[in-house]
């Protein structure tokens, strides 16, 4: 698996829709986020029928005389709830343990910065390496992975270096299950299936809405597959003799495409966003904007029009959005001009095209 080649596009998928322009949490579009690849707890989905899902399924084709080794990486974001508290009096020595008394507040200004409660995310990954050898098991293999919940406290230091407040981050326990199945289509073609499901307990879903369910969800879930001594087959443009096998692949909530250097077939990305084979992040793009449906130039120009109050809210609300603002404000003119457009290739027209 060529992880270096897939990393940029995989990260773009991971953070797609994370926060949208104008990157302020007070804007309507940022009050309900993470629209792609969300696997909710099963109990929540059973009650809220519709487009919400607790599982995704990837099916793709692998070509080779044997299926010796397949690497699977499940990647997603986990939501963390951020609370802000005011200490009764500044503390010169921050306690090692998390037992500290504070008053929860809607906002707290410390040393010129304002801190507010909100939601954050952390990247998560679960990896499997399956070695088949000369035999293929026609029964599904199931793997379960648990991420323990935890609670962290971060002191907010004033100008004197004393803790005047605290940020509390809480994450719930997550449980996911991965089911894998390899089936032989013909002597040198296998159908490989990966089903990812959210097995996290979620009590009394009827009393809780989507925001609460997201805390127990796998967000922006996608799968990266790597093949050793065998090759993946494009499902978008399969060879003629494999079209019927490709048509038999059932993908639920995800679209597997070849990634990496064009022509190589050792890595596949199964994305919750529809992509084409060998997708690329444009080299002119200066960095993450979290919105692949927007044009970088237009979005950058819009960011520059934010008022100072809006910019302050962006900086104080989210570290990643703050980096977008900082990068855009310091963008040199030549970099901005690169976003205006680029000619990828040129060729002379023939007589038929001219006429």
C-alpha cells in the first residue's frame, strides 16, 4: 500500500464538510455538520429511519492467481465535547489529577482570548492485515475494536502564568465491528468485502437528537485497502471480461476507487464521497478548506472579506479554521494568482477541429 500517495486525498475526504465558510460556529450551516460518512449507533438508526446509517459496505475486485495479503485501514473522526469552566480563584500550581472545582460558563475571557464550549474532533484509525496464503475462507471474519472514552482537562493560563479557567474535553467510548469476506469469482478474480458497523451502545435514542448521537458516531468513515502480490480492478472502468463481476459488487454508502500514481492498482480508497479513479488534490491548492465543492479562489476571496469580529470568532472557535484564516491572510499575490486557473496541457488543432 502506497500510503504517501493516498494521504492527501484521504485527508481531504476525512475533513470534507468539517466546517464550511464563513467558518463561524454561529452560522447556520455550521450548526449541523459532518454530512458525509457518518455511522450512527444502531439503536439511533432503528428509530430514525431514512438516510441515516449505522454501517457501510465496500465490495471490490482483486485480480491475482492467489490472494496472499490484504491490508485494511478504517479511518474516521471522533467527536469530543468541549466545555469551558471558570476557577474560583487563579491556581499557581495546576493539579496533576483532574479533580478541580470550576463553574461551567458559556464563555470565558483569559488574557485577551475568549473561550467557548463547542465540539471538536480527533482522528481515529483501525488497521488489519490479512494473510490468506493459498486458501480462501468463504466465511466472514469479524473483528471488533473499542476506543475507551476519556476526560481531559487543559488549564487556561492568564498573563501571570496562573490557571484562571479550564477547558474540559470529554469523549465517549466507541465500539466498531469490521466483517471481511473474500469470495472467488473465477480462478484469478476475487470479490473482497469489508463491512464497517457502529456497535456503540446508545441508550434511550428516543430522547436524544442528532447532536447527541454524533458523540457516539464514527464520522467521515472511509476505508483504505492495500494489496500485496495482487491488484485491484477498477469498478468504474473494468476490463470487458470482468464487467459482470464489477456489476455484482454492492457498495453501501461508499464508492471504492483506485488511488495513487495513475496506472498502479495496489491501493484503493473507499470513500463516502463519489470520486473517480486516481483523484488528486490540485497542486495549486494551498491547504485544507474543508469544502471540495467550492472553488479555492472564490473561497479564499470570500475569507478575505470577513470582518474583524468574524475573524476573531473563527480564530477562537476552532484551531483548524483559524489556520485557514491565517494562511489566507498571509497568502502572497503570486499564490492567489495560481488559484485563478491553470492550463494542464496544450496541443495543436487538426484541420477537422478547425473547420
